[in-house]
C-alpha cells in the first residue's frame, strides 16, 4: 500500500512538472494578470485530469536517479513548449511597438499587466485585447488540449533533444516576428507613404512647418487606420496562434 501511494505521488509530481510549467506559460492560461493561486489551481486541476492518461507513459521511477532525471526532463519539456508559445504571443507587443512608432505615439507608455514592464500603450491594448479574445473564442481550450497532446510530441522519460529544442525556439521567434509584421503591415505602409508625402510637401513648400503638421496628422490618421483594421489584425493573430497550438500538439 505504501509502495502504491509513493508511486502515485511520484507520477503526480512528474505530471505536474510539465503541466504546471505549461500552465504558467501558455497564452491565456499563464498571463500574469491572473492571480498566482488561480494559475496554480489550474495547473493542479489539469494534472488531476491528465494523470490517468499520463501515468502509463511514465518510466519506472523506483530509483531516485531516474526520478530526478525524469523530473528535470519534464520541466525542460514544459519550458521548451511554453516559451515557444509565449514567443508567438509576444507578436502583439512587438506589433504594438511598431504601430506606436509609426503613428508618433511611442512616447505614450503604460504598465503592461501581462509582464509588469513599461511598454507602449497601443501594444498593451493589443495584448489585453488578444488575451480577451483568446477566452472569448475558446482558444484556451486548444491550449489545454495542446498540454495533453504534448506527451505525444515529447514523450516523458528523457530530456528534449537540444537540436529539436533550438529549432523549435528559432521557428517560434521567426513566426512571432513574421506575425508582428503581418499585424502591423497597414501601419508600415501608411508610414512609408505618409513620410514620402511629407517629404514632397516640404520640397514644394519650404516655408511650411512640416513637423507641426506631421505629428497631429500621423496620430489622427493612425487612429483611423487602427479603428478600421483592428478586427482584421486580431483575426490574423488568432488564426496564427491557433495554428501554432495545433502544430504544438501534433494535430
């Protein structure tokens, strides 16, 4: 009886090592705006749900060395997958910084509630809107499913392969920057055309104070473009994040 209880406790600890790490990092579930106790409760609840499925996949942990090695491997697997998903989520903040710099609002800084740092206000708005839409569109269900499917992608019992982990990290970072460029594409095009127009105007009318005209105009036009393209921007983000979570689960 004691052996069975100790084996069950070891299985629960190993399952929680990966599930808890992923729950702290995955988009929607691992946001810092959620209370730490709430995130811990989510991790424990998911561990209890997945334990019957995961337990047969775990190696024999009778030896302490095997138990320690498996524990380190599970934490590493959770970190690799969770940080990769977090890199894609960071595309919103990157796109927000691009939008802020192109519209002349880069000086408007507020505290990012998901990271606790000073970031551009537009970037924080996009991040908060993205987190809200993740729950509104039930995309967090896909994140939870990806936790269970991760055992098929990275079976327990060994450390993740270094080359595969590096490849996944590079792919996630590249995908995040590409997604940020897609989201901010209307503002990049606007900034290029607007600055070309201002340059031509300054050449034709040297006496015109271009700076006093440019800043209010860029803010006004930028806000109108944001209002017109916000739905499309968030739709691109949600579609790309959903595809990444499906790929992470091997679906």
